[in-house]
C-alpha cells in the first residue's frame, strides 16, 4: 500500500456519461497530480493541485475537470465520455509541489467506456 | 525533439544478466532524476532518485547520471524474473516553469528464467 488511495478501482460506463474519480493523497502530502495512461501511451500529465489550488495544467481536455478539497483529497471529473477516454487514470501525491523527492502513485482507476 | 527520450523495448534478457536502461534528455534545466518501476496495470513505484552527476547504488540497482551528456542510466545486476516490468525515467527542475516531473515513456524489461 503506497498510502495514496484511489477509488473506484474499476469503472465501466457508456459513451456520453459522466464519472468522478477520487484520490486521497498520502498523509502529509500537499500536492496531487492526475495522469492518464493508455495502452500505447506513456503517462500523460493532466493536472496538478497544491494545497487546494491549481498549480499546473497538462494535456487535459475541456471535458475533464478536477479539484482539490480542503481535506486535500482530489476528484477528477470526466464528462461526455468517448471510447478513446478508456484508460488507466493515476493519482500521485508529493509533500511539496515540484516532485523533489518523487511522487507516490496510487494503484489507479481503470476506466472502460463502452 | 521530445524533452525525454526512452527506448520502449521490450528488452529481453536471461535471468542473472546485467541490464542497462537509458534515457536521454534535451533540456539542461533538469536537476534531479528518478527511476520508477511499473508492474503491469499497477501504479509506478519510485526506485531511485539522484540530484547530482555520478553513480548511486542501492542493492542490485545503480543509477548513473551524466549531466554533460544529458544521459541517465539504470543498471540492474543479477536480474531476476521479478524485475520484469516497465521502467520509467523521470526528471525535474527547480526552475520556474517546471512544477512537475517530466517522465519518459518507459522501457519494458522481460527477464526469462
């Protein structure tokens, strides 16, 4: 157990639907990062939050949004889902905002859009 | 040119072999370097990190950084079937504009018994 908790582990949904992925960072970590990983792609950075505020944005689609709450857990919302959104979604956390000591990754949420 | 280049493999070796995994990067702003191991369908786990040129050892693993050549390596001695995984390099910078780590796409390693 890495200390980063992601729920749910698996999600199957239909095209056009909306889902919410949840992440609880490791205790003491202030920064949360979201990544998408498809079969033929590496880790694609989506977005970073640090202590409740958006810090950096990557290749995140307009249909996707995220937030970090006062208790530091984070949610990634995916809407108007398409088949191509099927992927593993990872959350990672770090104690500071630059990954100086590395990230701790969760075990991921496997999203299947049918 | 991508910021971080990593051969996707797969790299297939027999058990007991010495494995060399490599990444090259283009931006001299990178100051700290890491290697992650990712088993199939699991989250990446941090193996090693280093902040300077030279070698760093941890058991069977050695991380090597050559900042002048913009080249980093991970060596695995006495490789085991349990080392079969995808290895990702990652690097970061304290410079403004670099608030997140930059990852390579990963090299798949297969160690056969």
